[in-house]
């Protein structure tokens, strides 16, 4: 029974993103998804190629706008070299022509920036299901339904990574950005509300969601008259 139940090795992910802060955030997101590990971080096309030459990679989170060339140019060179590494295009680009070209080059997911951790987590989870479904012993589908099930793993259903009722992706992104920019000083719900133009209760809901999601910490802040105020800090 040796080897029975052994966990599969983690999916090795290369993060390619020119902005260092964003790259660190995406790498942190990947590291928090069970079954995935960060193989490396690259800030340019040339750096990505160097990493790929020396490091086994299963999946690339590829920014399309790099300082030394378009991300799809990198992908074309990989395909020309016979590399079949899967790719998530992570970009603010909404040009359907670019999206169509990415699909033709084998991009398995397009994730629009800015995005939250739950969004990427859901897509990585579905990608892992796809890998598991297609890693059968004989590598052959028995029916059309089986093919459809395998491909459906790559298509996130609308709302599949939905936030709790009453929360929006846009506001959560704004709260996340404000909390990260606050650094070690952190933010209270009141400070976050003032910065974002929302009420204190709303700000607290978003901050608590980040805590529950493992992306922020909270602790009492003393030194004021009355009850201590909770201070939230980004967990970097």
C-alpha cells in the first residue's frame, strides 16, 4: 500500500508582473491557496525566460504589459520553443482582440485587474480540478459529457467567487488598497470610512471580511478615552 493517499505535489506557479507591489500581492495570493506554490517572481519578459530556463513551472500568471515587450510575445516564444506551460493572463486589458489572441495561444484563464484573493483562489481551484480530471490513467475521455465536465473546470461560473451579501468587489478593492497603503500604522474602521467615503459600519464589514479571509490582522488600539478601538493591518 506504499504511496497510497500521498498528496500530489503542489502546482508550481511563476508570477510575471512588472509592478513589484502587485507582484508580491499576487505571489502572496498564490501561496495561500492549498495545492499551489510560488516557483518564482519575474518583473520582465527577460527575467521570466531566465526563471523558466532553470525552474520547473506548471502555470504562469502572466501580466500582458511588460517593460520589455508584450506578454503575448513571451507566450508566442514559449509555444514556438515547444513549451506547453499553462497560462493565466492577468491584466487590466479588456480588448477582446487581445483576449482572443491569448485564447489561440493557449491562455486558460483571463483574470482582470484589479482582483481580490477570492477571485484568484476560485480560478486556481477550478484549474486544479481541471488538472486532476485530465490526469487519468489512460488519458482518454469516455464520453462527450466527460469532455464537457473537464473543460467546465476552467470556466468559473458567474458568482462562484461571490462575496458575502452586501459587499462589492470594487469597494473591497478600495479597502484593500487603503489598508496596504497604511502599512504598519494600520487603519481603524473610522479612518477607513473617512478615506473611502463610506459609513463606519460598512468599512468595518469589509475590514472584518479581510480578517476572516486571512489577509488582515486586527488588534485593540489603546490610548484613547473609553473602549479601545480595533486597528486593522494588512498581513504582508
